[in-house]
C-alpha cells in the first residue's frame, strides 16, 4: 500500500505537537531544578522570581495537552 501525503501529514503534526510538549516539560524541569537550588540556599527572592514563569509553563503545558 502506497503512503499518501494525507497519511504522512497527521503524523508530522503529532510529532510537532509532541516536540512542543517536550520543550515545555524540559523548560519546566530546568525551572524546578533552579527553584530547588534556591530553596536549599534559602534564596526566597529567586523562588519568588520564578513563580510567574512556573505558572506560565504550567498553563502552556495544560493548553498543549488538552488541545
């Protein structure tokens, strides 16, 4: 059976969607590592600074996985 463009395109869209979610998860993981380091140092200014980005990443993740 020959593969048509319509059969390939949805798979590429899925791949792009998965890659986008993985980028968000990677950024969130890095943020959590930075936050953990700050907490261990009792650096609450850094923890507070990270909160807005943490919420934004969580919202972006949620919108991507529920789309």
